């Protein structure tokens, strides 16, 4: 079977080729993202493999169906870029990788927290310039601090556990579901508003829903503790970036580490170092000495990429053999 792999990066090629040793599919690696102008590249393929910024709307899916494509395999967990209703109408199955390595994201979150709090990127750039002065690099111990974890699912639970058992933080959590194992080690569940008021550090691990959109807004920042440190490796739109910038300018917010950004689809995963970036909000964010931004790389470990590639091709194999699709995303998910 031929599979068109859209938006291919070098690492996709490497890990999909390795996983394909067990299957022997013909993988057609394509650099462009899937959109109305590139969809014809899937001619002759029964499946397409796509990522977070590929566009599988009704028009693109219609074109894929007329080319004979029967499967859209997302090599990620999120599926907001696929019109599931149109896919179902057109008889195209959609599969995803629901969990690949929560450890990858949890560990990166702790890394970001320490890096921004202890000024590690600034220290490194100083040392490279033979500037060994320490002024401006004073951090805080994590031990004994109150950290709020919003969302204690697969990733948030690992972060909460590490902060509580490893670093000796006081850990507050908020979630619609309480994890008794976290409670047993002393994590205290509180309403989200209480968490955002009491925490010295807040780390976000809930999904983006209408309810959680702009969870951190001007009002939340107003109520927060002076010098609040915010870490977001979940979804950019959990934070109102304009309010965040105001909070940084007023010194209410003491530090920010982001792996995700509201308008990241226009920026992330591409080398724009020769371009003029037109996003003034993002550019302003980069000017603060206490802000650290990475380009949606928390998932990027050998283990996670191996799991993504293996799960994706296993789903293709199930579809080809007519077996039930364990990772199928159906229209029942549209409402959520
Ligand atoms: P998960 O589904 O296991 O956990 C999410 C948790 O959030 C659940 O416990 C859920 O009950 C809770 N939740 C739902 N609504 C909530 C609300 N209103 N308030 C508080 N909690 C709420 O998901 P996960 O695998 O732990 O992923 C968490 C987030 O990390 C997702 O948004 C995911 O997209 C993101 N993620 C980012 C990267 C990256 O590379 N940066 C990689 C993978 C996942």
C-alpha cells in the first residue's frame, strides 16, 4: 500500500522508515503540508499520514476521497484540523495516536520550569560571551514552593508526582476528575480559581476546550500571587497572550515558559530565520528576559517518535486488514 506522508520532516522520515520495516508499505514522503493546493500529491495512495498543521477540511477530504484515499492517519493526538463529519460522510476513516509518551512532555515541562526560574538559557548565552557575572540570575528553590497543576491526566499526573515526591513542593491540583493516587501522596485538589490565586508556579496540562480557552486571562492574572511563574506545554490558547504580556510588563508575572502559543500554526515547525515575522505579539513576548519559548517540542524524544511511528503504521495495518481501529476518531468526538 502507498501512503502519502504530508509535512514530512527529517525525523518523521527516520522514525517512520524504521517502523515500516515490520510492514513494508510504500511511504511517499512529501514536504508540503496537506491543503487544497497539495492534495493531488496523494494520487495513487490509499492512506495519507498528517500532522497538527495539515488541513483536512471538507474540501480537502472530498478531493482525497475522489483520489481513492480511505484513511487519514494523524501522527499526533489532536484532531481539530480534521473535519470528522465530512470524513465519515465520505467513508474515510480517521485514526490518531492518543498517547505516545506522557513522560516526554512531563520531563520537558520540568525542564522549562527550572530553565526559566534559574535563568539557564541567559546564563549559557552569557558564558558563551565570556561574561561570568551572576547579577540578574538569582532564582528560587522549587523545594517548598506552591505549584499548581491544572489537569492531572497522563502528563499532569507525572508532573505533579515529580514536583511533590521529587522536589518537595506543595502541590495543588485542579481537574474535573480527582486522581486518588495523587491525593495519597499529598497532592491537594482545589477549585481552579483557588489554585490560580494560591500558586507561586502554575503549569497547564488540561485540554483546550471552550471552557478552558483563556483560562489564564487578565482577571486570573490580577488575582494571582505577585511574581507568578507560568509554564504551558499544553495548548497555546489556554493563555490570553495579550493579558500575559500586560502581566509581564507590570511585573505581576515573574516568569513564563511556553512550548505552545495561540497563533503557533503560522510559525512553529518551520525555519523562518530568513523571514520577517509579522506576529507583533509573539515578537513582543520574545523581548522579555524572563520569558522562554520553545517551538512545540515537548513531545520530541526518541521514545515518543518511535511510539508515534509504530502506532500510526499499526493503525494502517488494521485498516488494511479490516480489523477494528482501536485509535479511530469518530464523529462522537466532534462535540468534545
Ligand atoms: P489527558 O487527557 O490524559 O489529561 C487531560 C486532563 O485534563 C484530564 O485529566 C482531564 O480530566 C483534565 N481536564 C479536562 N478539562 C479540564 C478543566 N476544565 N480543568 C482542569 N482539568 C481539566 O491529556 P494529556 O495526554 O495529559 O495531555 C495534556 C495536554 O498536553 C493536551 O492538551 C495535549 O494536547 C498536550 N500535549 C502537548 C504536547 C507538546 O508537545 N507540547 C504533546 C502531547 C500533548
